[in-house]
C-alpha cells in the first residue's frame, strides 16, 4: 500500500512539473526586446508629458513623432518574432499597446498641426489605452 501511495505521489509530482511553463530561447529574445523597447517608449511618453505641461507645442509634436516612430519600429520587430503559445496573448497585448502608441503620436501631431483640441484629446486617450495594454503585457512576461 505504501508503495502504491508513493508511486501515485511521484506521478502527481511529475505531471505537475511537466505543466510548468519554460520559456523558449525565442520567447526570451522577444521578452528582452519588449523590456528594452518599453523603456524607450516610456521615455518618449515622459518627454511628451513634460513638453505638454510646459505648453511647448513644438517639442510636444517632436516627441509625439519619436513615440510614433519608436512604436512603429517596435511593432515591426514584435510582429516578426515567433513566440510560444503560452505567451501569445502577452504578445498580442504588447502589439495592441504599440498600435495605440502609434495612433496617439499621429493624433497628437495632427491636433497640434490643426489646432484641434479634440484630436489632442484623442491622442491622450490612445496613449492611456496603450499604457493599459503595455501594463497587461509586461505583467505577463516570462521571468528572466
């Protein structure tokens, strides 16, 4: 009887261990890219916020252009990456964030160029939505 219980416990332990997610090398490359690119994007957003707070529309427009460009570059890089099914949802959140950041940069630039406050508000809303998606993605990244 003890032998049967020991074998059952061992089988349970083995099945539990096999269910633990181990990121692939490609997963880790993508994760490193996300972490690196996210720092750049956060910097762009901080620059936009600072310039907008100081009513410096020329710099706000310039930094929105940086955000748009950095988001586009990051999106292309992410779309070309192949990740395991276990982190595909995380990748999807990240790419949604990047699309929102790109759209935000475009709306902010358009709003400044046309002096249209509603376009600026749209840009802010897209920035906030992108930040929510980025938060979701980074919370689900595999541990390094």
